[in-house]
């Protein structure tokens, strides 16, 4: 076998065996396409179930087989941390309901995975990837999960993540958790998937579900989405309820959709957005949210749009820069008006204020979350979590420490002047003198920047490498941001981001969809051992 080493041969053999098993599963899934259902959009699955070409039960079996064959065997992606033991019985009930009453909506019977920091009141745990949380079953569903169930979505299971959403220690490795192990990038198995919503991005890219839920504080949806070539949408903070989601920062946290297409992301966003009395921040979205975001998708949506290039965030390698430059040319050719070298004037003055805010809010929010679990909480406080990790250092701290947890524990209450000053500074320089100022000055519909460079190699010794990105301004401001595939560098995806003012989701979806339809840049992963 010239040109193929033993590792490549073993990987190819494993994937080949998985492919054969999946072919049998696809055959059993009714009128599945020759390639199977794993690249199908939610709308395709809904139409197939409506016509009788397949059923939710058949889809459940198909995707569960795919998870076993690829995620746990085969490429061993480790993107799914736990499978829902009731998925098939739920699917059968959804089929019966479709027959009797018709579908609840476009997600009826559609396979969905959620990140393992969203509460589910069922037979699955909610652990944030931590061994300290093993056995923790939430007393009620998170609001996002509740809305997904109400929409008829088929909850297949939970995805792995960077432990504690990557807010635990310095020099961490994204995609690793003590409970779930190391998630691999499906484009090249030795590359990192980024994080913290690593498993959600990988599962969507690898076709282990149709759509998934991720969460973001700063880059945790955007970065893994670009590294894995999928669409990731971080909504305005307050558009989607955070109730029942293990927190980091009440100022910046949000859940959001991840899918292979902008349309799927729009469908999922409509299902999970809206006011919720359990999260006071959502009161502000009244009258600014929509049950159907697909109404804003327009193939000609770039024509006449005024878009600013946020050059401050063009820190990507030269090969990625070529991809982004080509993407900008697509915008121009599609009729967008480009404003070059747009500057966010206050951004350089932010300093470490955002990190300070997160430390304070993490301690407050996490202790509040533990309390919400009642007597069932395996650990009762951040202090107890730190002690648990110290006692179990050989498993929990084997690759990196918990310096961030310790720094958060040292913070005082949210009435501290240091905290209040940092919050004011974040709002001023990210919003008033940041995104809002730039958009007002140049009369922009949106800002555009690289989502990040191609995925770096996973390194458990030194931790993550910086691949650039532009998530921070919208993250600190609490404003929306969407990434979509723009191209590849040596087979590794590179994404482009559209971000803007609060509640500008309709505009961003319109622009991202038009770009996606013109480029069709996403390519399916091939589970290669390495690239280059």
C-alpha cells in the first residue's frame, strides 16, 4: 500500500467498516438517499416524514447507529458524551402524534443534540464534562430544552465540551473534558475542534444529528463552528433564555443554534428564542424575536447591503487571508457596498474588564446553579468544586489546572465597585464606543471579519494555539454574530463572520444566507488522520 502508513491504514479500515454498517442502517431507514440522511436539512427530513418516506423512529435508529459507528468506534470523535436512552421511544411517540394530529412544526422528529451544560430532566445527566457532577440529574428542563421538546424535536443526547465551557484553567485544550475525553476534528483527527461547544460543532459536521445547541460566552459557538465548517449563530444576549444552563457570565452567556446550513440555524433559532420568566434578561426581546427566522432568508440579500470590514480582527495566517479576500469579493460581486478598514474606536481601551466581569459572574452564577439542584447537587459550591478537583487531580487536572476557578473563588459579591466599574467599561467600549459607534459612523448593516483560521493541531502539553478570530466584540457587547464557511486551507475549513447591533438577527441571517448560497463553500469531512 504505497504512500499509506499503518496509522492511515487502520483509520481507513475503521471508517470503511463504519461506512458498511451505516449503509445497512440507511437501508433500514426507509427511503433514505444513497448517501444517507446525515447531510439532509431539517426541511428535507420533515418532508420525508410527511410523505412516509421515513419516520422519526427510523431516523432515530439511523443517527444512533451513526453515533456508534463513527463517534464511538470508527473515527472515535468523542463528540457525544451521552446518548438519550429514551430517544427511540420518544421517536415512536412523535410518529404516532404526526399520524393523529400532524406535525408540531418544522422540527417535529428532527434529530437534535444539546451541549452537556443544558439541563435535561430525564435519564441523562448534566455535568459540564466534570467528574464532580456525575450523577447530577436536573430537577427540570432548561428552557431551551423545554422549547425543543415542545417543538417536537427528537433529543438524541448530549455533546461533549471543553470542561466547564473552557472556564477552568490556563493553557487548556479545547474539546477535552474529564468525563467525555478528547473531541476530535472530523476534517483531520489530529486537529483541534476548538471550543467550548466542541462536541456540538463536530456532531453537526460529522452528520451525527441534523442540528445542535451550543453555548457561548466568548467564541464558544463561533470558534468551533468555523473550525468544523458549520454555521454557528450566537444570538443577542436575552433573545434565548439561559434558565437551566450552567453559567459563566450573565452579561455574555447565550445558547445558540449550530447547523450545516443557515436555513437550519434559522429554523432552530425560531424554536428556542423568546421571553422567559425564568430569565429576566429575555424581557427585552419582547417584540424583537420571531418564531420563524426563515422568512428573512433571501438569496439576493447582499444586494444594496452596506458592510464594514473590521480590519482590527484580521489576525489570520496568509492562506486564510486569501480565503477571506475571496469571500469579500463575493460580497462585492453580489451587490454589497463595502466600507474598508472600519475601526471599533473603543475596543483598545477595554483592557481586562471582560475577564474581570466573568470571574465575578461565574462565582455568583455557578453557586446559584448548584443551589438550584437542591439536595441532588454532587457539589454544593465553587469552593467544593475546587476541592473535588484537587482530590481527583490525577483525572481532573492531568493536562491543565484550575487557576480560573481559584481566581473566581477569590472574588467578592456583585456589589463590589471593581465589578460594577468593569461592567460599565465593557458596555461603553464594546457597545457605545464600539460596535454601535462604528455602525453609526459608517451607516452599516453589518460588520464582517474572519471567524478564525484553520484548526491547529491538538496539543495536550502546551494547550490551545491562537488561530485568530473576531468573536470578542459581539460577545462582550452581547450582540449577535453568525459564522458561515468561506472556504478551506489544505482541507481545513475557514469561516467568515457577520455581526452587528442588538437584535439584528434578521439582517445577519439574510446576509449570511445570501453568501452561503453564492459560495456553497462547505464540504463534508472525510475523517482524515491528518492533513498537509
